[in-house]
C-alpha cells in the first residue's frame, strides 16, 4: 500500500538518507518534500517557499533552498535543465519530456517512454550518469495564436488597411508609442 502512494515512498527515501547520513528528521524537511511533490509541473525553490508561506507554514527561504538541495542529493528530486535564470526541479522520474515555451515560459510534461529507452544502457567515456532530463523548447498554442494575430495586424498596418493606433493592447508597441 505504501509504495502506491508517491508521497509516502519519497518520504521513505528521505528518512533512509537522513538516517544514513546521521542528519536530523526535522518536520520542516518533510514539509518541503510534501510541498514539492504537490507541484504538478517543474518548480523553483522560490515557488515552494511561496506555496508554504501561502499555506501558513513559517520557514526561511534559505532553509527551503537547502532542503531542495538535500532532496536532489537523496534522489527524490532532480534539477531539470529548462533554461532561464532560476534552477527548476521536478520529482525524479525518467521517460518524460519537458515542453518549454520560449514565449511565456510555460512548461508541460509529456510522457515518452522512448526517451528512457534511448538512455538505458548508454555509456559515456569518463562519466557516470545518475539521471537524465530532456527539454524541448518551442512555442505553445497560446503564444502561437498571439504571434499570428500580431503578424496579421502589422501586415494590415503596412498595407494601410489598419492605422497603427488600432493595433490594440495585444499588438506590439511601436517606438513612437514608447516615447509617448
Ligand atoms: Zn507560450
């Protein structure tokens, strides 16, 4: 029964790691783990701190950052390479692709067993792999629609069908508008 609950099995891994390394079983560490596993998409350490603060848990930002590092070392979480300034994490699991929109930064997880197959048994010279994380960068459907709308508007402006002032909020701002 315990294994079927992802939160409980990750807790077991953390307990074992803390015991093996003679570290304290602080409730805070388990609260960070719980908040991390509740996230459906990759998250930053700041996201976890925000979640915990919103739910009334008083914890320092530094402590959340340290615990996230600990959860990566014990193998419950993995840092996923998604670009951007802030490190992002997800529950460590293989066979997933992260689809990252370069327009709005939205991330979608897509199950893909062929990714795991690709890395299974793959050897690297002078390197021992621990896990893999694969991201595909592109444009989400919302951003694609916005880009099409903007392209259409600017074409109409060029053709004189529409005045620049009719571009509306969603349209790009011309340098002239920025000065005003
Ligand atoms: Zn987007």
